[in-house]
C-alpha cells in the first residue's frame, strides 16, 4: 500500500495522476446496509464519508467519480438512511454514511442510525479512514464535535474535508482551516490536516482523489 499518512503538501504529480486514473474507472453501487449482518465481506479497504445532512456528501462522491448520479442527491436532507457501499473496480469501497443533525428525523430513526454507525466504526477492520465533511459556510457545529468525539472513542482515523468553499472568500477559508486544525489537536483520532473542496468549482477534487487513492492496495 502507498503511504497513506502524508500531508497535502506531499502529494506528488504521480499520485495525482494515479488518483485521476483510479477514479475514472468503473464505480458501481454494491448494496445499502441497514443491519450490520448485511455488511459485505471485509476483503477490500474501505473509506467512508460522514457529515451533517445537506453538507454535500452525495455531490462530492459524484464529483470524485465523475458521475452525475452515482450517489443520489436530494433537496430533502437526511435521505441517506443506510450505509451505501460503492466498489471502485473491486479494489476499494466508498461508503456513504447516513447524514446526521437533521432535526426532522424521528428519535427512533436517529437512535437506529447512531447505533448502526457506532457499531460499524468500532468493529470494521477494513475501514481505513473516515472523511468528515464540514460545510465551509458554517464551520464546526456541536453535532460535528459529537461525531468527532465518537470517532476518537472508536479509535477510527478521520480527516476533515471542507465542502462548498466557493461560498466563502479565500481569506475566510484559510482562517477556518487554521481554526479547525487548531481544534484537531484535542482529538487523538483526527488527521491533523484539513482539505478544502468545491464541487461547483472542482476545487480540491484532484487532491482528495489522490489522498484516497493512497489506500488502494497494489495489484497482485
């Protein structure tokens, strides 16, 4: 496996090209999981996307894979109510996790989602990293902090990815990154660098592809 612990500054042109090539390959929906007994065999590395409802998870997955509707987007927050598994040429699973922080979801739904997420995060050895998406317009919210604490308790490696950075100024984006990276020092499972993306401007998509591609096992 390629070293998956380097910073954004260490992304090489070769890794950028591999990320571009890898995410241009076939990517298919495998299954949606509402019960842990339905999880696929843990024979591939997995990376998961988490974030508040309406943070842009589906749009980001579509942008990464150059698809228009691989992951369904909706104007109704909270649509993703299961763990959705996508296979990239049978070498990596992308996992779209249920959105959190949607007030209109019932307490029963929220409890079920939280139970599914906690058990998945604690007991999935093939899960290499969670990419925690944060809306750049709003920064860290209390529900984000709650998920970060859960990831810390589960000892699940995670990295913050800002979305919708085209909606704020470059100066505000830089200040936000500095503030979040400072806060991450209090979270032992957090990767210390923040990535910034915009699906509208295609900003940071190539870097995120390269970062994720580091988890791909070499072909035998």
